[in-house]
């Protein structure tokens, strides 16, 4: 027997060493497009839209200030030189700012209209009239210039789908030039920056989570077992479980992402449960005076099925995430579920092998601490039996409150909500939110009939739409709005002697057609200008165009309301035969994810309820106990919505995950209590005595394991990401509620749900 134990240890050691060597190739990734639903029709629309018009988020925004006067000539020349530096970067397509490709249309005699720089840096100075002239164009306010005129913005268009090295190189280049030019005020934002920053934070937080989890578990294990033996052995096995799971990720092509960073912590706390139950039972048998081999065999036989079922139910909770419409969430569920079985396998192969070869800890065996737990649980058990009506009433009240708050919980999301307001990256985001038009893209594709987007009737309808978007879409409207009308308005403004009231489309079709001829005549190649390229937004087929802009990140709920009002406006004010609108873009896809995620996860959660009920039902051959046992596990999920409701935490991608995770873990307590009861009945115990013994014996184990689980999940609250923070907080709250309800409700369910005569018959059959 010891020979097999040594072989198992050697095999696992060699395999683990190989895995450790290979793990240097495991990569970190934060590709936000993976959070888009690939099977959703909205994603197909977006991909087609992006192929035609380009990506709506492949840009960098850099706002720089001069302390006071941004129209100081030397400062503007410095900005010009700074922006020109980016031309050397192969991933940069173009730069637009008040001093880069920022031109206005000007009448040019019989030649028509031509493009002129707004700010001529060859002049001896920039006058007040020059600055007033650029501020008179509302197109630049909120896009390149804020209303307070304290900074100016550079829009840097970069290539799509940059790899990690290209992304990091361009971000490093920005910081290098920032230090070189030393602007008094500097703000920087963009998707690429977020990707690079998130990867860096994930790497650092992985170390934080691992370290805090190890320290915390060492503390719990020492308190529970009071010896190095009870600390080192479980810790080594859990670390091996993590290594094996990461190796599975590596060999199946999975990289670390924002969700996977939590996986090692989850393995730590979930995997420890099996070890604690096996070790506790092993020590109990040794305390009874059983020889080491007999004690280990007894512990192995009595605990293996209970822990297998708890591992199964935990894995089911994770596997329920495969119904999510977001790829990283599905993958997280799969690998988390696999990790549970990896931990179970090692707990019942490596741990028994080690225990077989090491000497039993005599000091730990002789330690008398069981009476503390027995005393507490005896009192609680008696109080439960003596207050049955009060407990039932409490369950009804809590259930009613939970149902109300679950129904009233709102689905909402914000861009970059994972970052706290004190984070430097988030501070720059908030700067652009407050001083410019915001960072949330507004994207829509407009189509018309064969007359094309420059047909006068279409242009009239489009102007009505743009007027609505600027004034009524969300509270502050759409800023930095670009469409084919942008160039038309600017041309008409100049042609009509630069009077503000003429920054619109011409009043008649004849004037409009004349204007188009002037534009083409004055600049046959004006569309080659990068800024004008942004202005035109016309597809190759000329029957569709792009309307894009920026809005404040008011949240997905407010955007949904704005879209409903936009739909009403289109139905009442726009001729559908001339103009049809289809919203798209990355922000819309994120909103779409949030709307559908809750429904998908709810389906997975209901399926998990059903599977776990079947498992419990098969254990006792009773549909009644299967359904009743769900009560102390569904109620914590309802009550955590109450916590979210009072705390103002909305339902979103991050917070919706906690329900399936917490349910799969929390149901373990129920399984252990029921399994222990069944073992006691097989020993010939009476119904009430078996119930009492299972309560006292398993009660200690589920309290200890819950404390370990909660402690482990609370380490996630050290995260800089709010999603990870809420994951740790809400799962911990759910587990605490679950263990309390199990200790209060489950004894009554078992008392009345399990018929003594039925169980007695089952016992007689097995003997």
C-alpha cells in the first residue's frame, strides 16, 4: 500500500514540475471584443459596419493644457511638434487637432471653396479674433476644445486589432513624449490604453490574490489544526491543484483575462473544503484510537461520496455559466468547474498517499477542542426545534423581501466601471467626460433609397435627425457629431458670408445643388484631407452613411430609455421611405450583452437548480426532500439581491455571476448535512438522533469551511477592479447567509421532510 502511495507522489511531483516549466508560456489578455456576443445578430451588424466605416474605438485622445492661454503661439507650436511625433509610428493612421488637419472652408472666387487652416502657426501671433473664429464653430466645442478653453485635444487614429506588443509600444511612446514635452496639463485616454493597463494590473493583482489567499488559509488551517502538519500538507496540495488547472488552460489555448485572475483564489478556497472534511474525519477516527490505516480508510469511505457530490454541485454552479452569451464568462465557468474536479482528484489521491507515509500528529490527536463546537451547536439545535414557527415566519418574510428586491433590481452598466474614481486612468476618463463630449461612442448607420445620401430630401431628413440627437438624445445630447451634413453645413456657412444662421443645409434644392458643385469645383481632392474624411462618413455604395459622435457615459439604463424615445421620434417625425436608422457600435454591444446576460444566466441557474435537486432526490429517493432542500439555497440568492438593492448595486456582467457561483458553493452545506444524516441512519440511529448527530458533526465542518470560503473570497476585495471587488463581497455575503439558513432551516426540513419509517426501510434494505 505504501509502495502505491510513493508511486502516486512521485508521478504527481514529476507531472507538476513539467507543468511549472510550461507555465512560463501562459499569457495575459484583455481583449474587450471577446465580451461581445458572437452569435448575436447585433454583432454581425457591427462587424459589417466596421468593415465599411472602420472601428469606432481605435483612437487615442490626448488633452494638453498650458496653464492659462492655450492660444499662445509657442504652446501651439509645441502641440504641433508633439502631434507630429506620432507620424513616425506605423500604427498611427493620422492625427487631428486644432493644429493638425483642422481646416475650414473658404470662398475662393470663381474657383469655389477651398480648405484653410484654422490656426496659421506661421503668423507672428494668434489673435483673439483667430481664437474666436475657431470657437464660433460648434463642431469643435466638446470635440477638440472644451467650453472653458483650458485644454485642447488631439485625436489620434490608430490601426485596428493591434497585438499586445504594438499596443504597449504606442502607449510607451505616449508616456515617453509626455515626459519629453512636459505639458503643464496632460490627460490621456483610449481603448488601447485600457487594454495595456488592465493587463498590467491583472498581473500584479494575481500576485496579491495568491499571497493574501495563502496567508489567510495558513491562518485558518492553523486555527483549525494547530500544527504545521495541518497547514503545510493542505497548502501544498492546493498549490498543485492551481498549477494543474493553469496547465489545462495553457494546453487548451486559454489566456488569463479579467475573470480568470480570480480562478486561483477560487481554487484555493473551494479546493480546501474537500481537504478539511477529509482531514477532520481522519483526525476524528484517530482520536477514537483507530490505527492510522483504519482511520484513513474509514475517512476515505465516509467522506468521498459526500465531497464528490459537493464537488459536483459546485462544478454545476460554475458550468451553468456556459449559457452566458459572452465567451470569457463561458470559459471562466468551464475552467472553474474543471478546477473543482482537479482539486477533488488530488484531495483523494495525493492527500491519502501523504497521510499514509507521514506519522500521525500526536499533539493534534490529543487536542480536546470538540466540546466548544458541540456546546454551541447543541444550544443552537435546541433553539431551532423550540422556535419552529418563528423560523418558518422568518423564512416567509425574508423570501417576500427577496422576491421584491430581485424583481426591482435594475440592469445597468457603465464603460470602464471596473475602475474606481481614484484610479489615474479613470480620472482621465472623468476629465474627458466633464470637459469634452465624453468617451462613449454613439454610432448609427443610416440608409436611404437609390437616390443616395446626398439627395436633398434625404439631407433634409438627416438634419431633423441630427437636431434631435444634439438636443434630446440623453440629457446632454450627442456631441462631436459627424455625418455627411458636417461638410455641407460648413460649406454653406462659408458661402453665405460666414453668418451663424447659415451653418445648416441650404433652404432650397437649387441652392443645395449649387453648393455641391462649388465644393467639388474648389477642391477636387479635398476628400483626401484626414479631417474631411471623418466629416463625409459615406459608404462606397453612396446609399448609406455613418452618423457618429460622443456622449457622456450616463449608463446603459439611461441609454436604453434614450433609444426608446429615439424610436418614437423616428416613427413620428422621419419618413421611413427616405431614411432608416440602425444603431450599432461597441457601446451598444456592451449594453446588449447586459440586457441578455441576466436572462441567459437565469436559464443556467434554473437548470442548476434542477440538476442539484435530482442529485438530492436520488440520494434519498424522494422528490419532496429534493425540492425542500432548495429552500435554504435559493433564499440566500434572493437575499443578496436585497443587499444589492439597499447598496445601490446594479445587475451587470460582474454582479450577475455571483448567483450561479454562490449557489453552486452554498449548496455544499446542504449536501454534507444530508449525507451525514444518511450515514447515521445506516448505523441504526433513530431519526431524531441521526438528525442531531449530523447537525453536530457536519455543523462544525460547514461553519469552518464557510469561514475559509468567505475569507478567501474577501481577498478579492483588494482588487482595483470593482467587478472583482463586488464578486468577493457579494459571494461572501451569500455564503454567510447560506450557512446561517442551513443551520436554521435544514433541520426542520429534515425533521418533517424525511419520513422515519421510509429511511428505516432503506436502512434495512442496505443491510
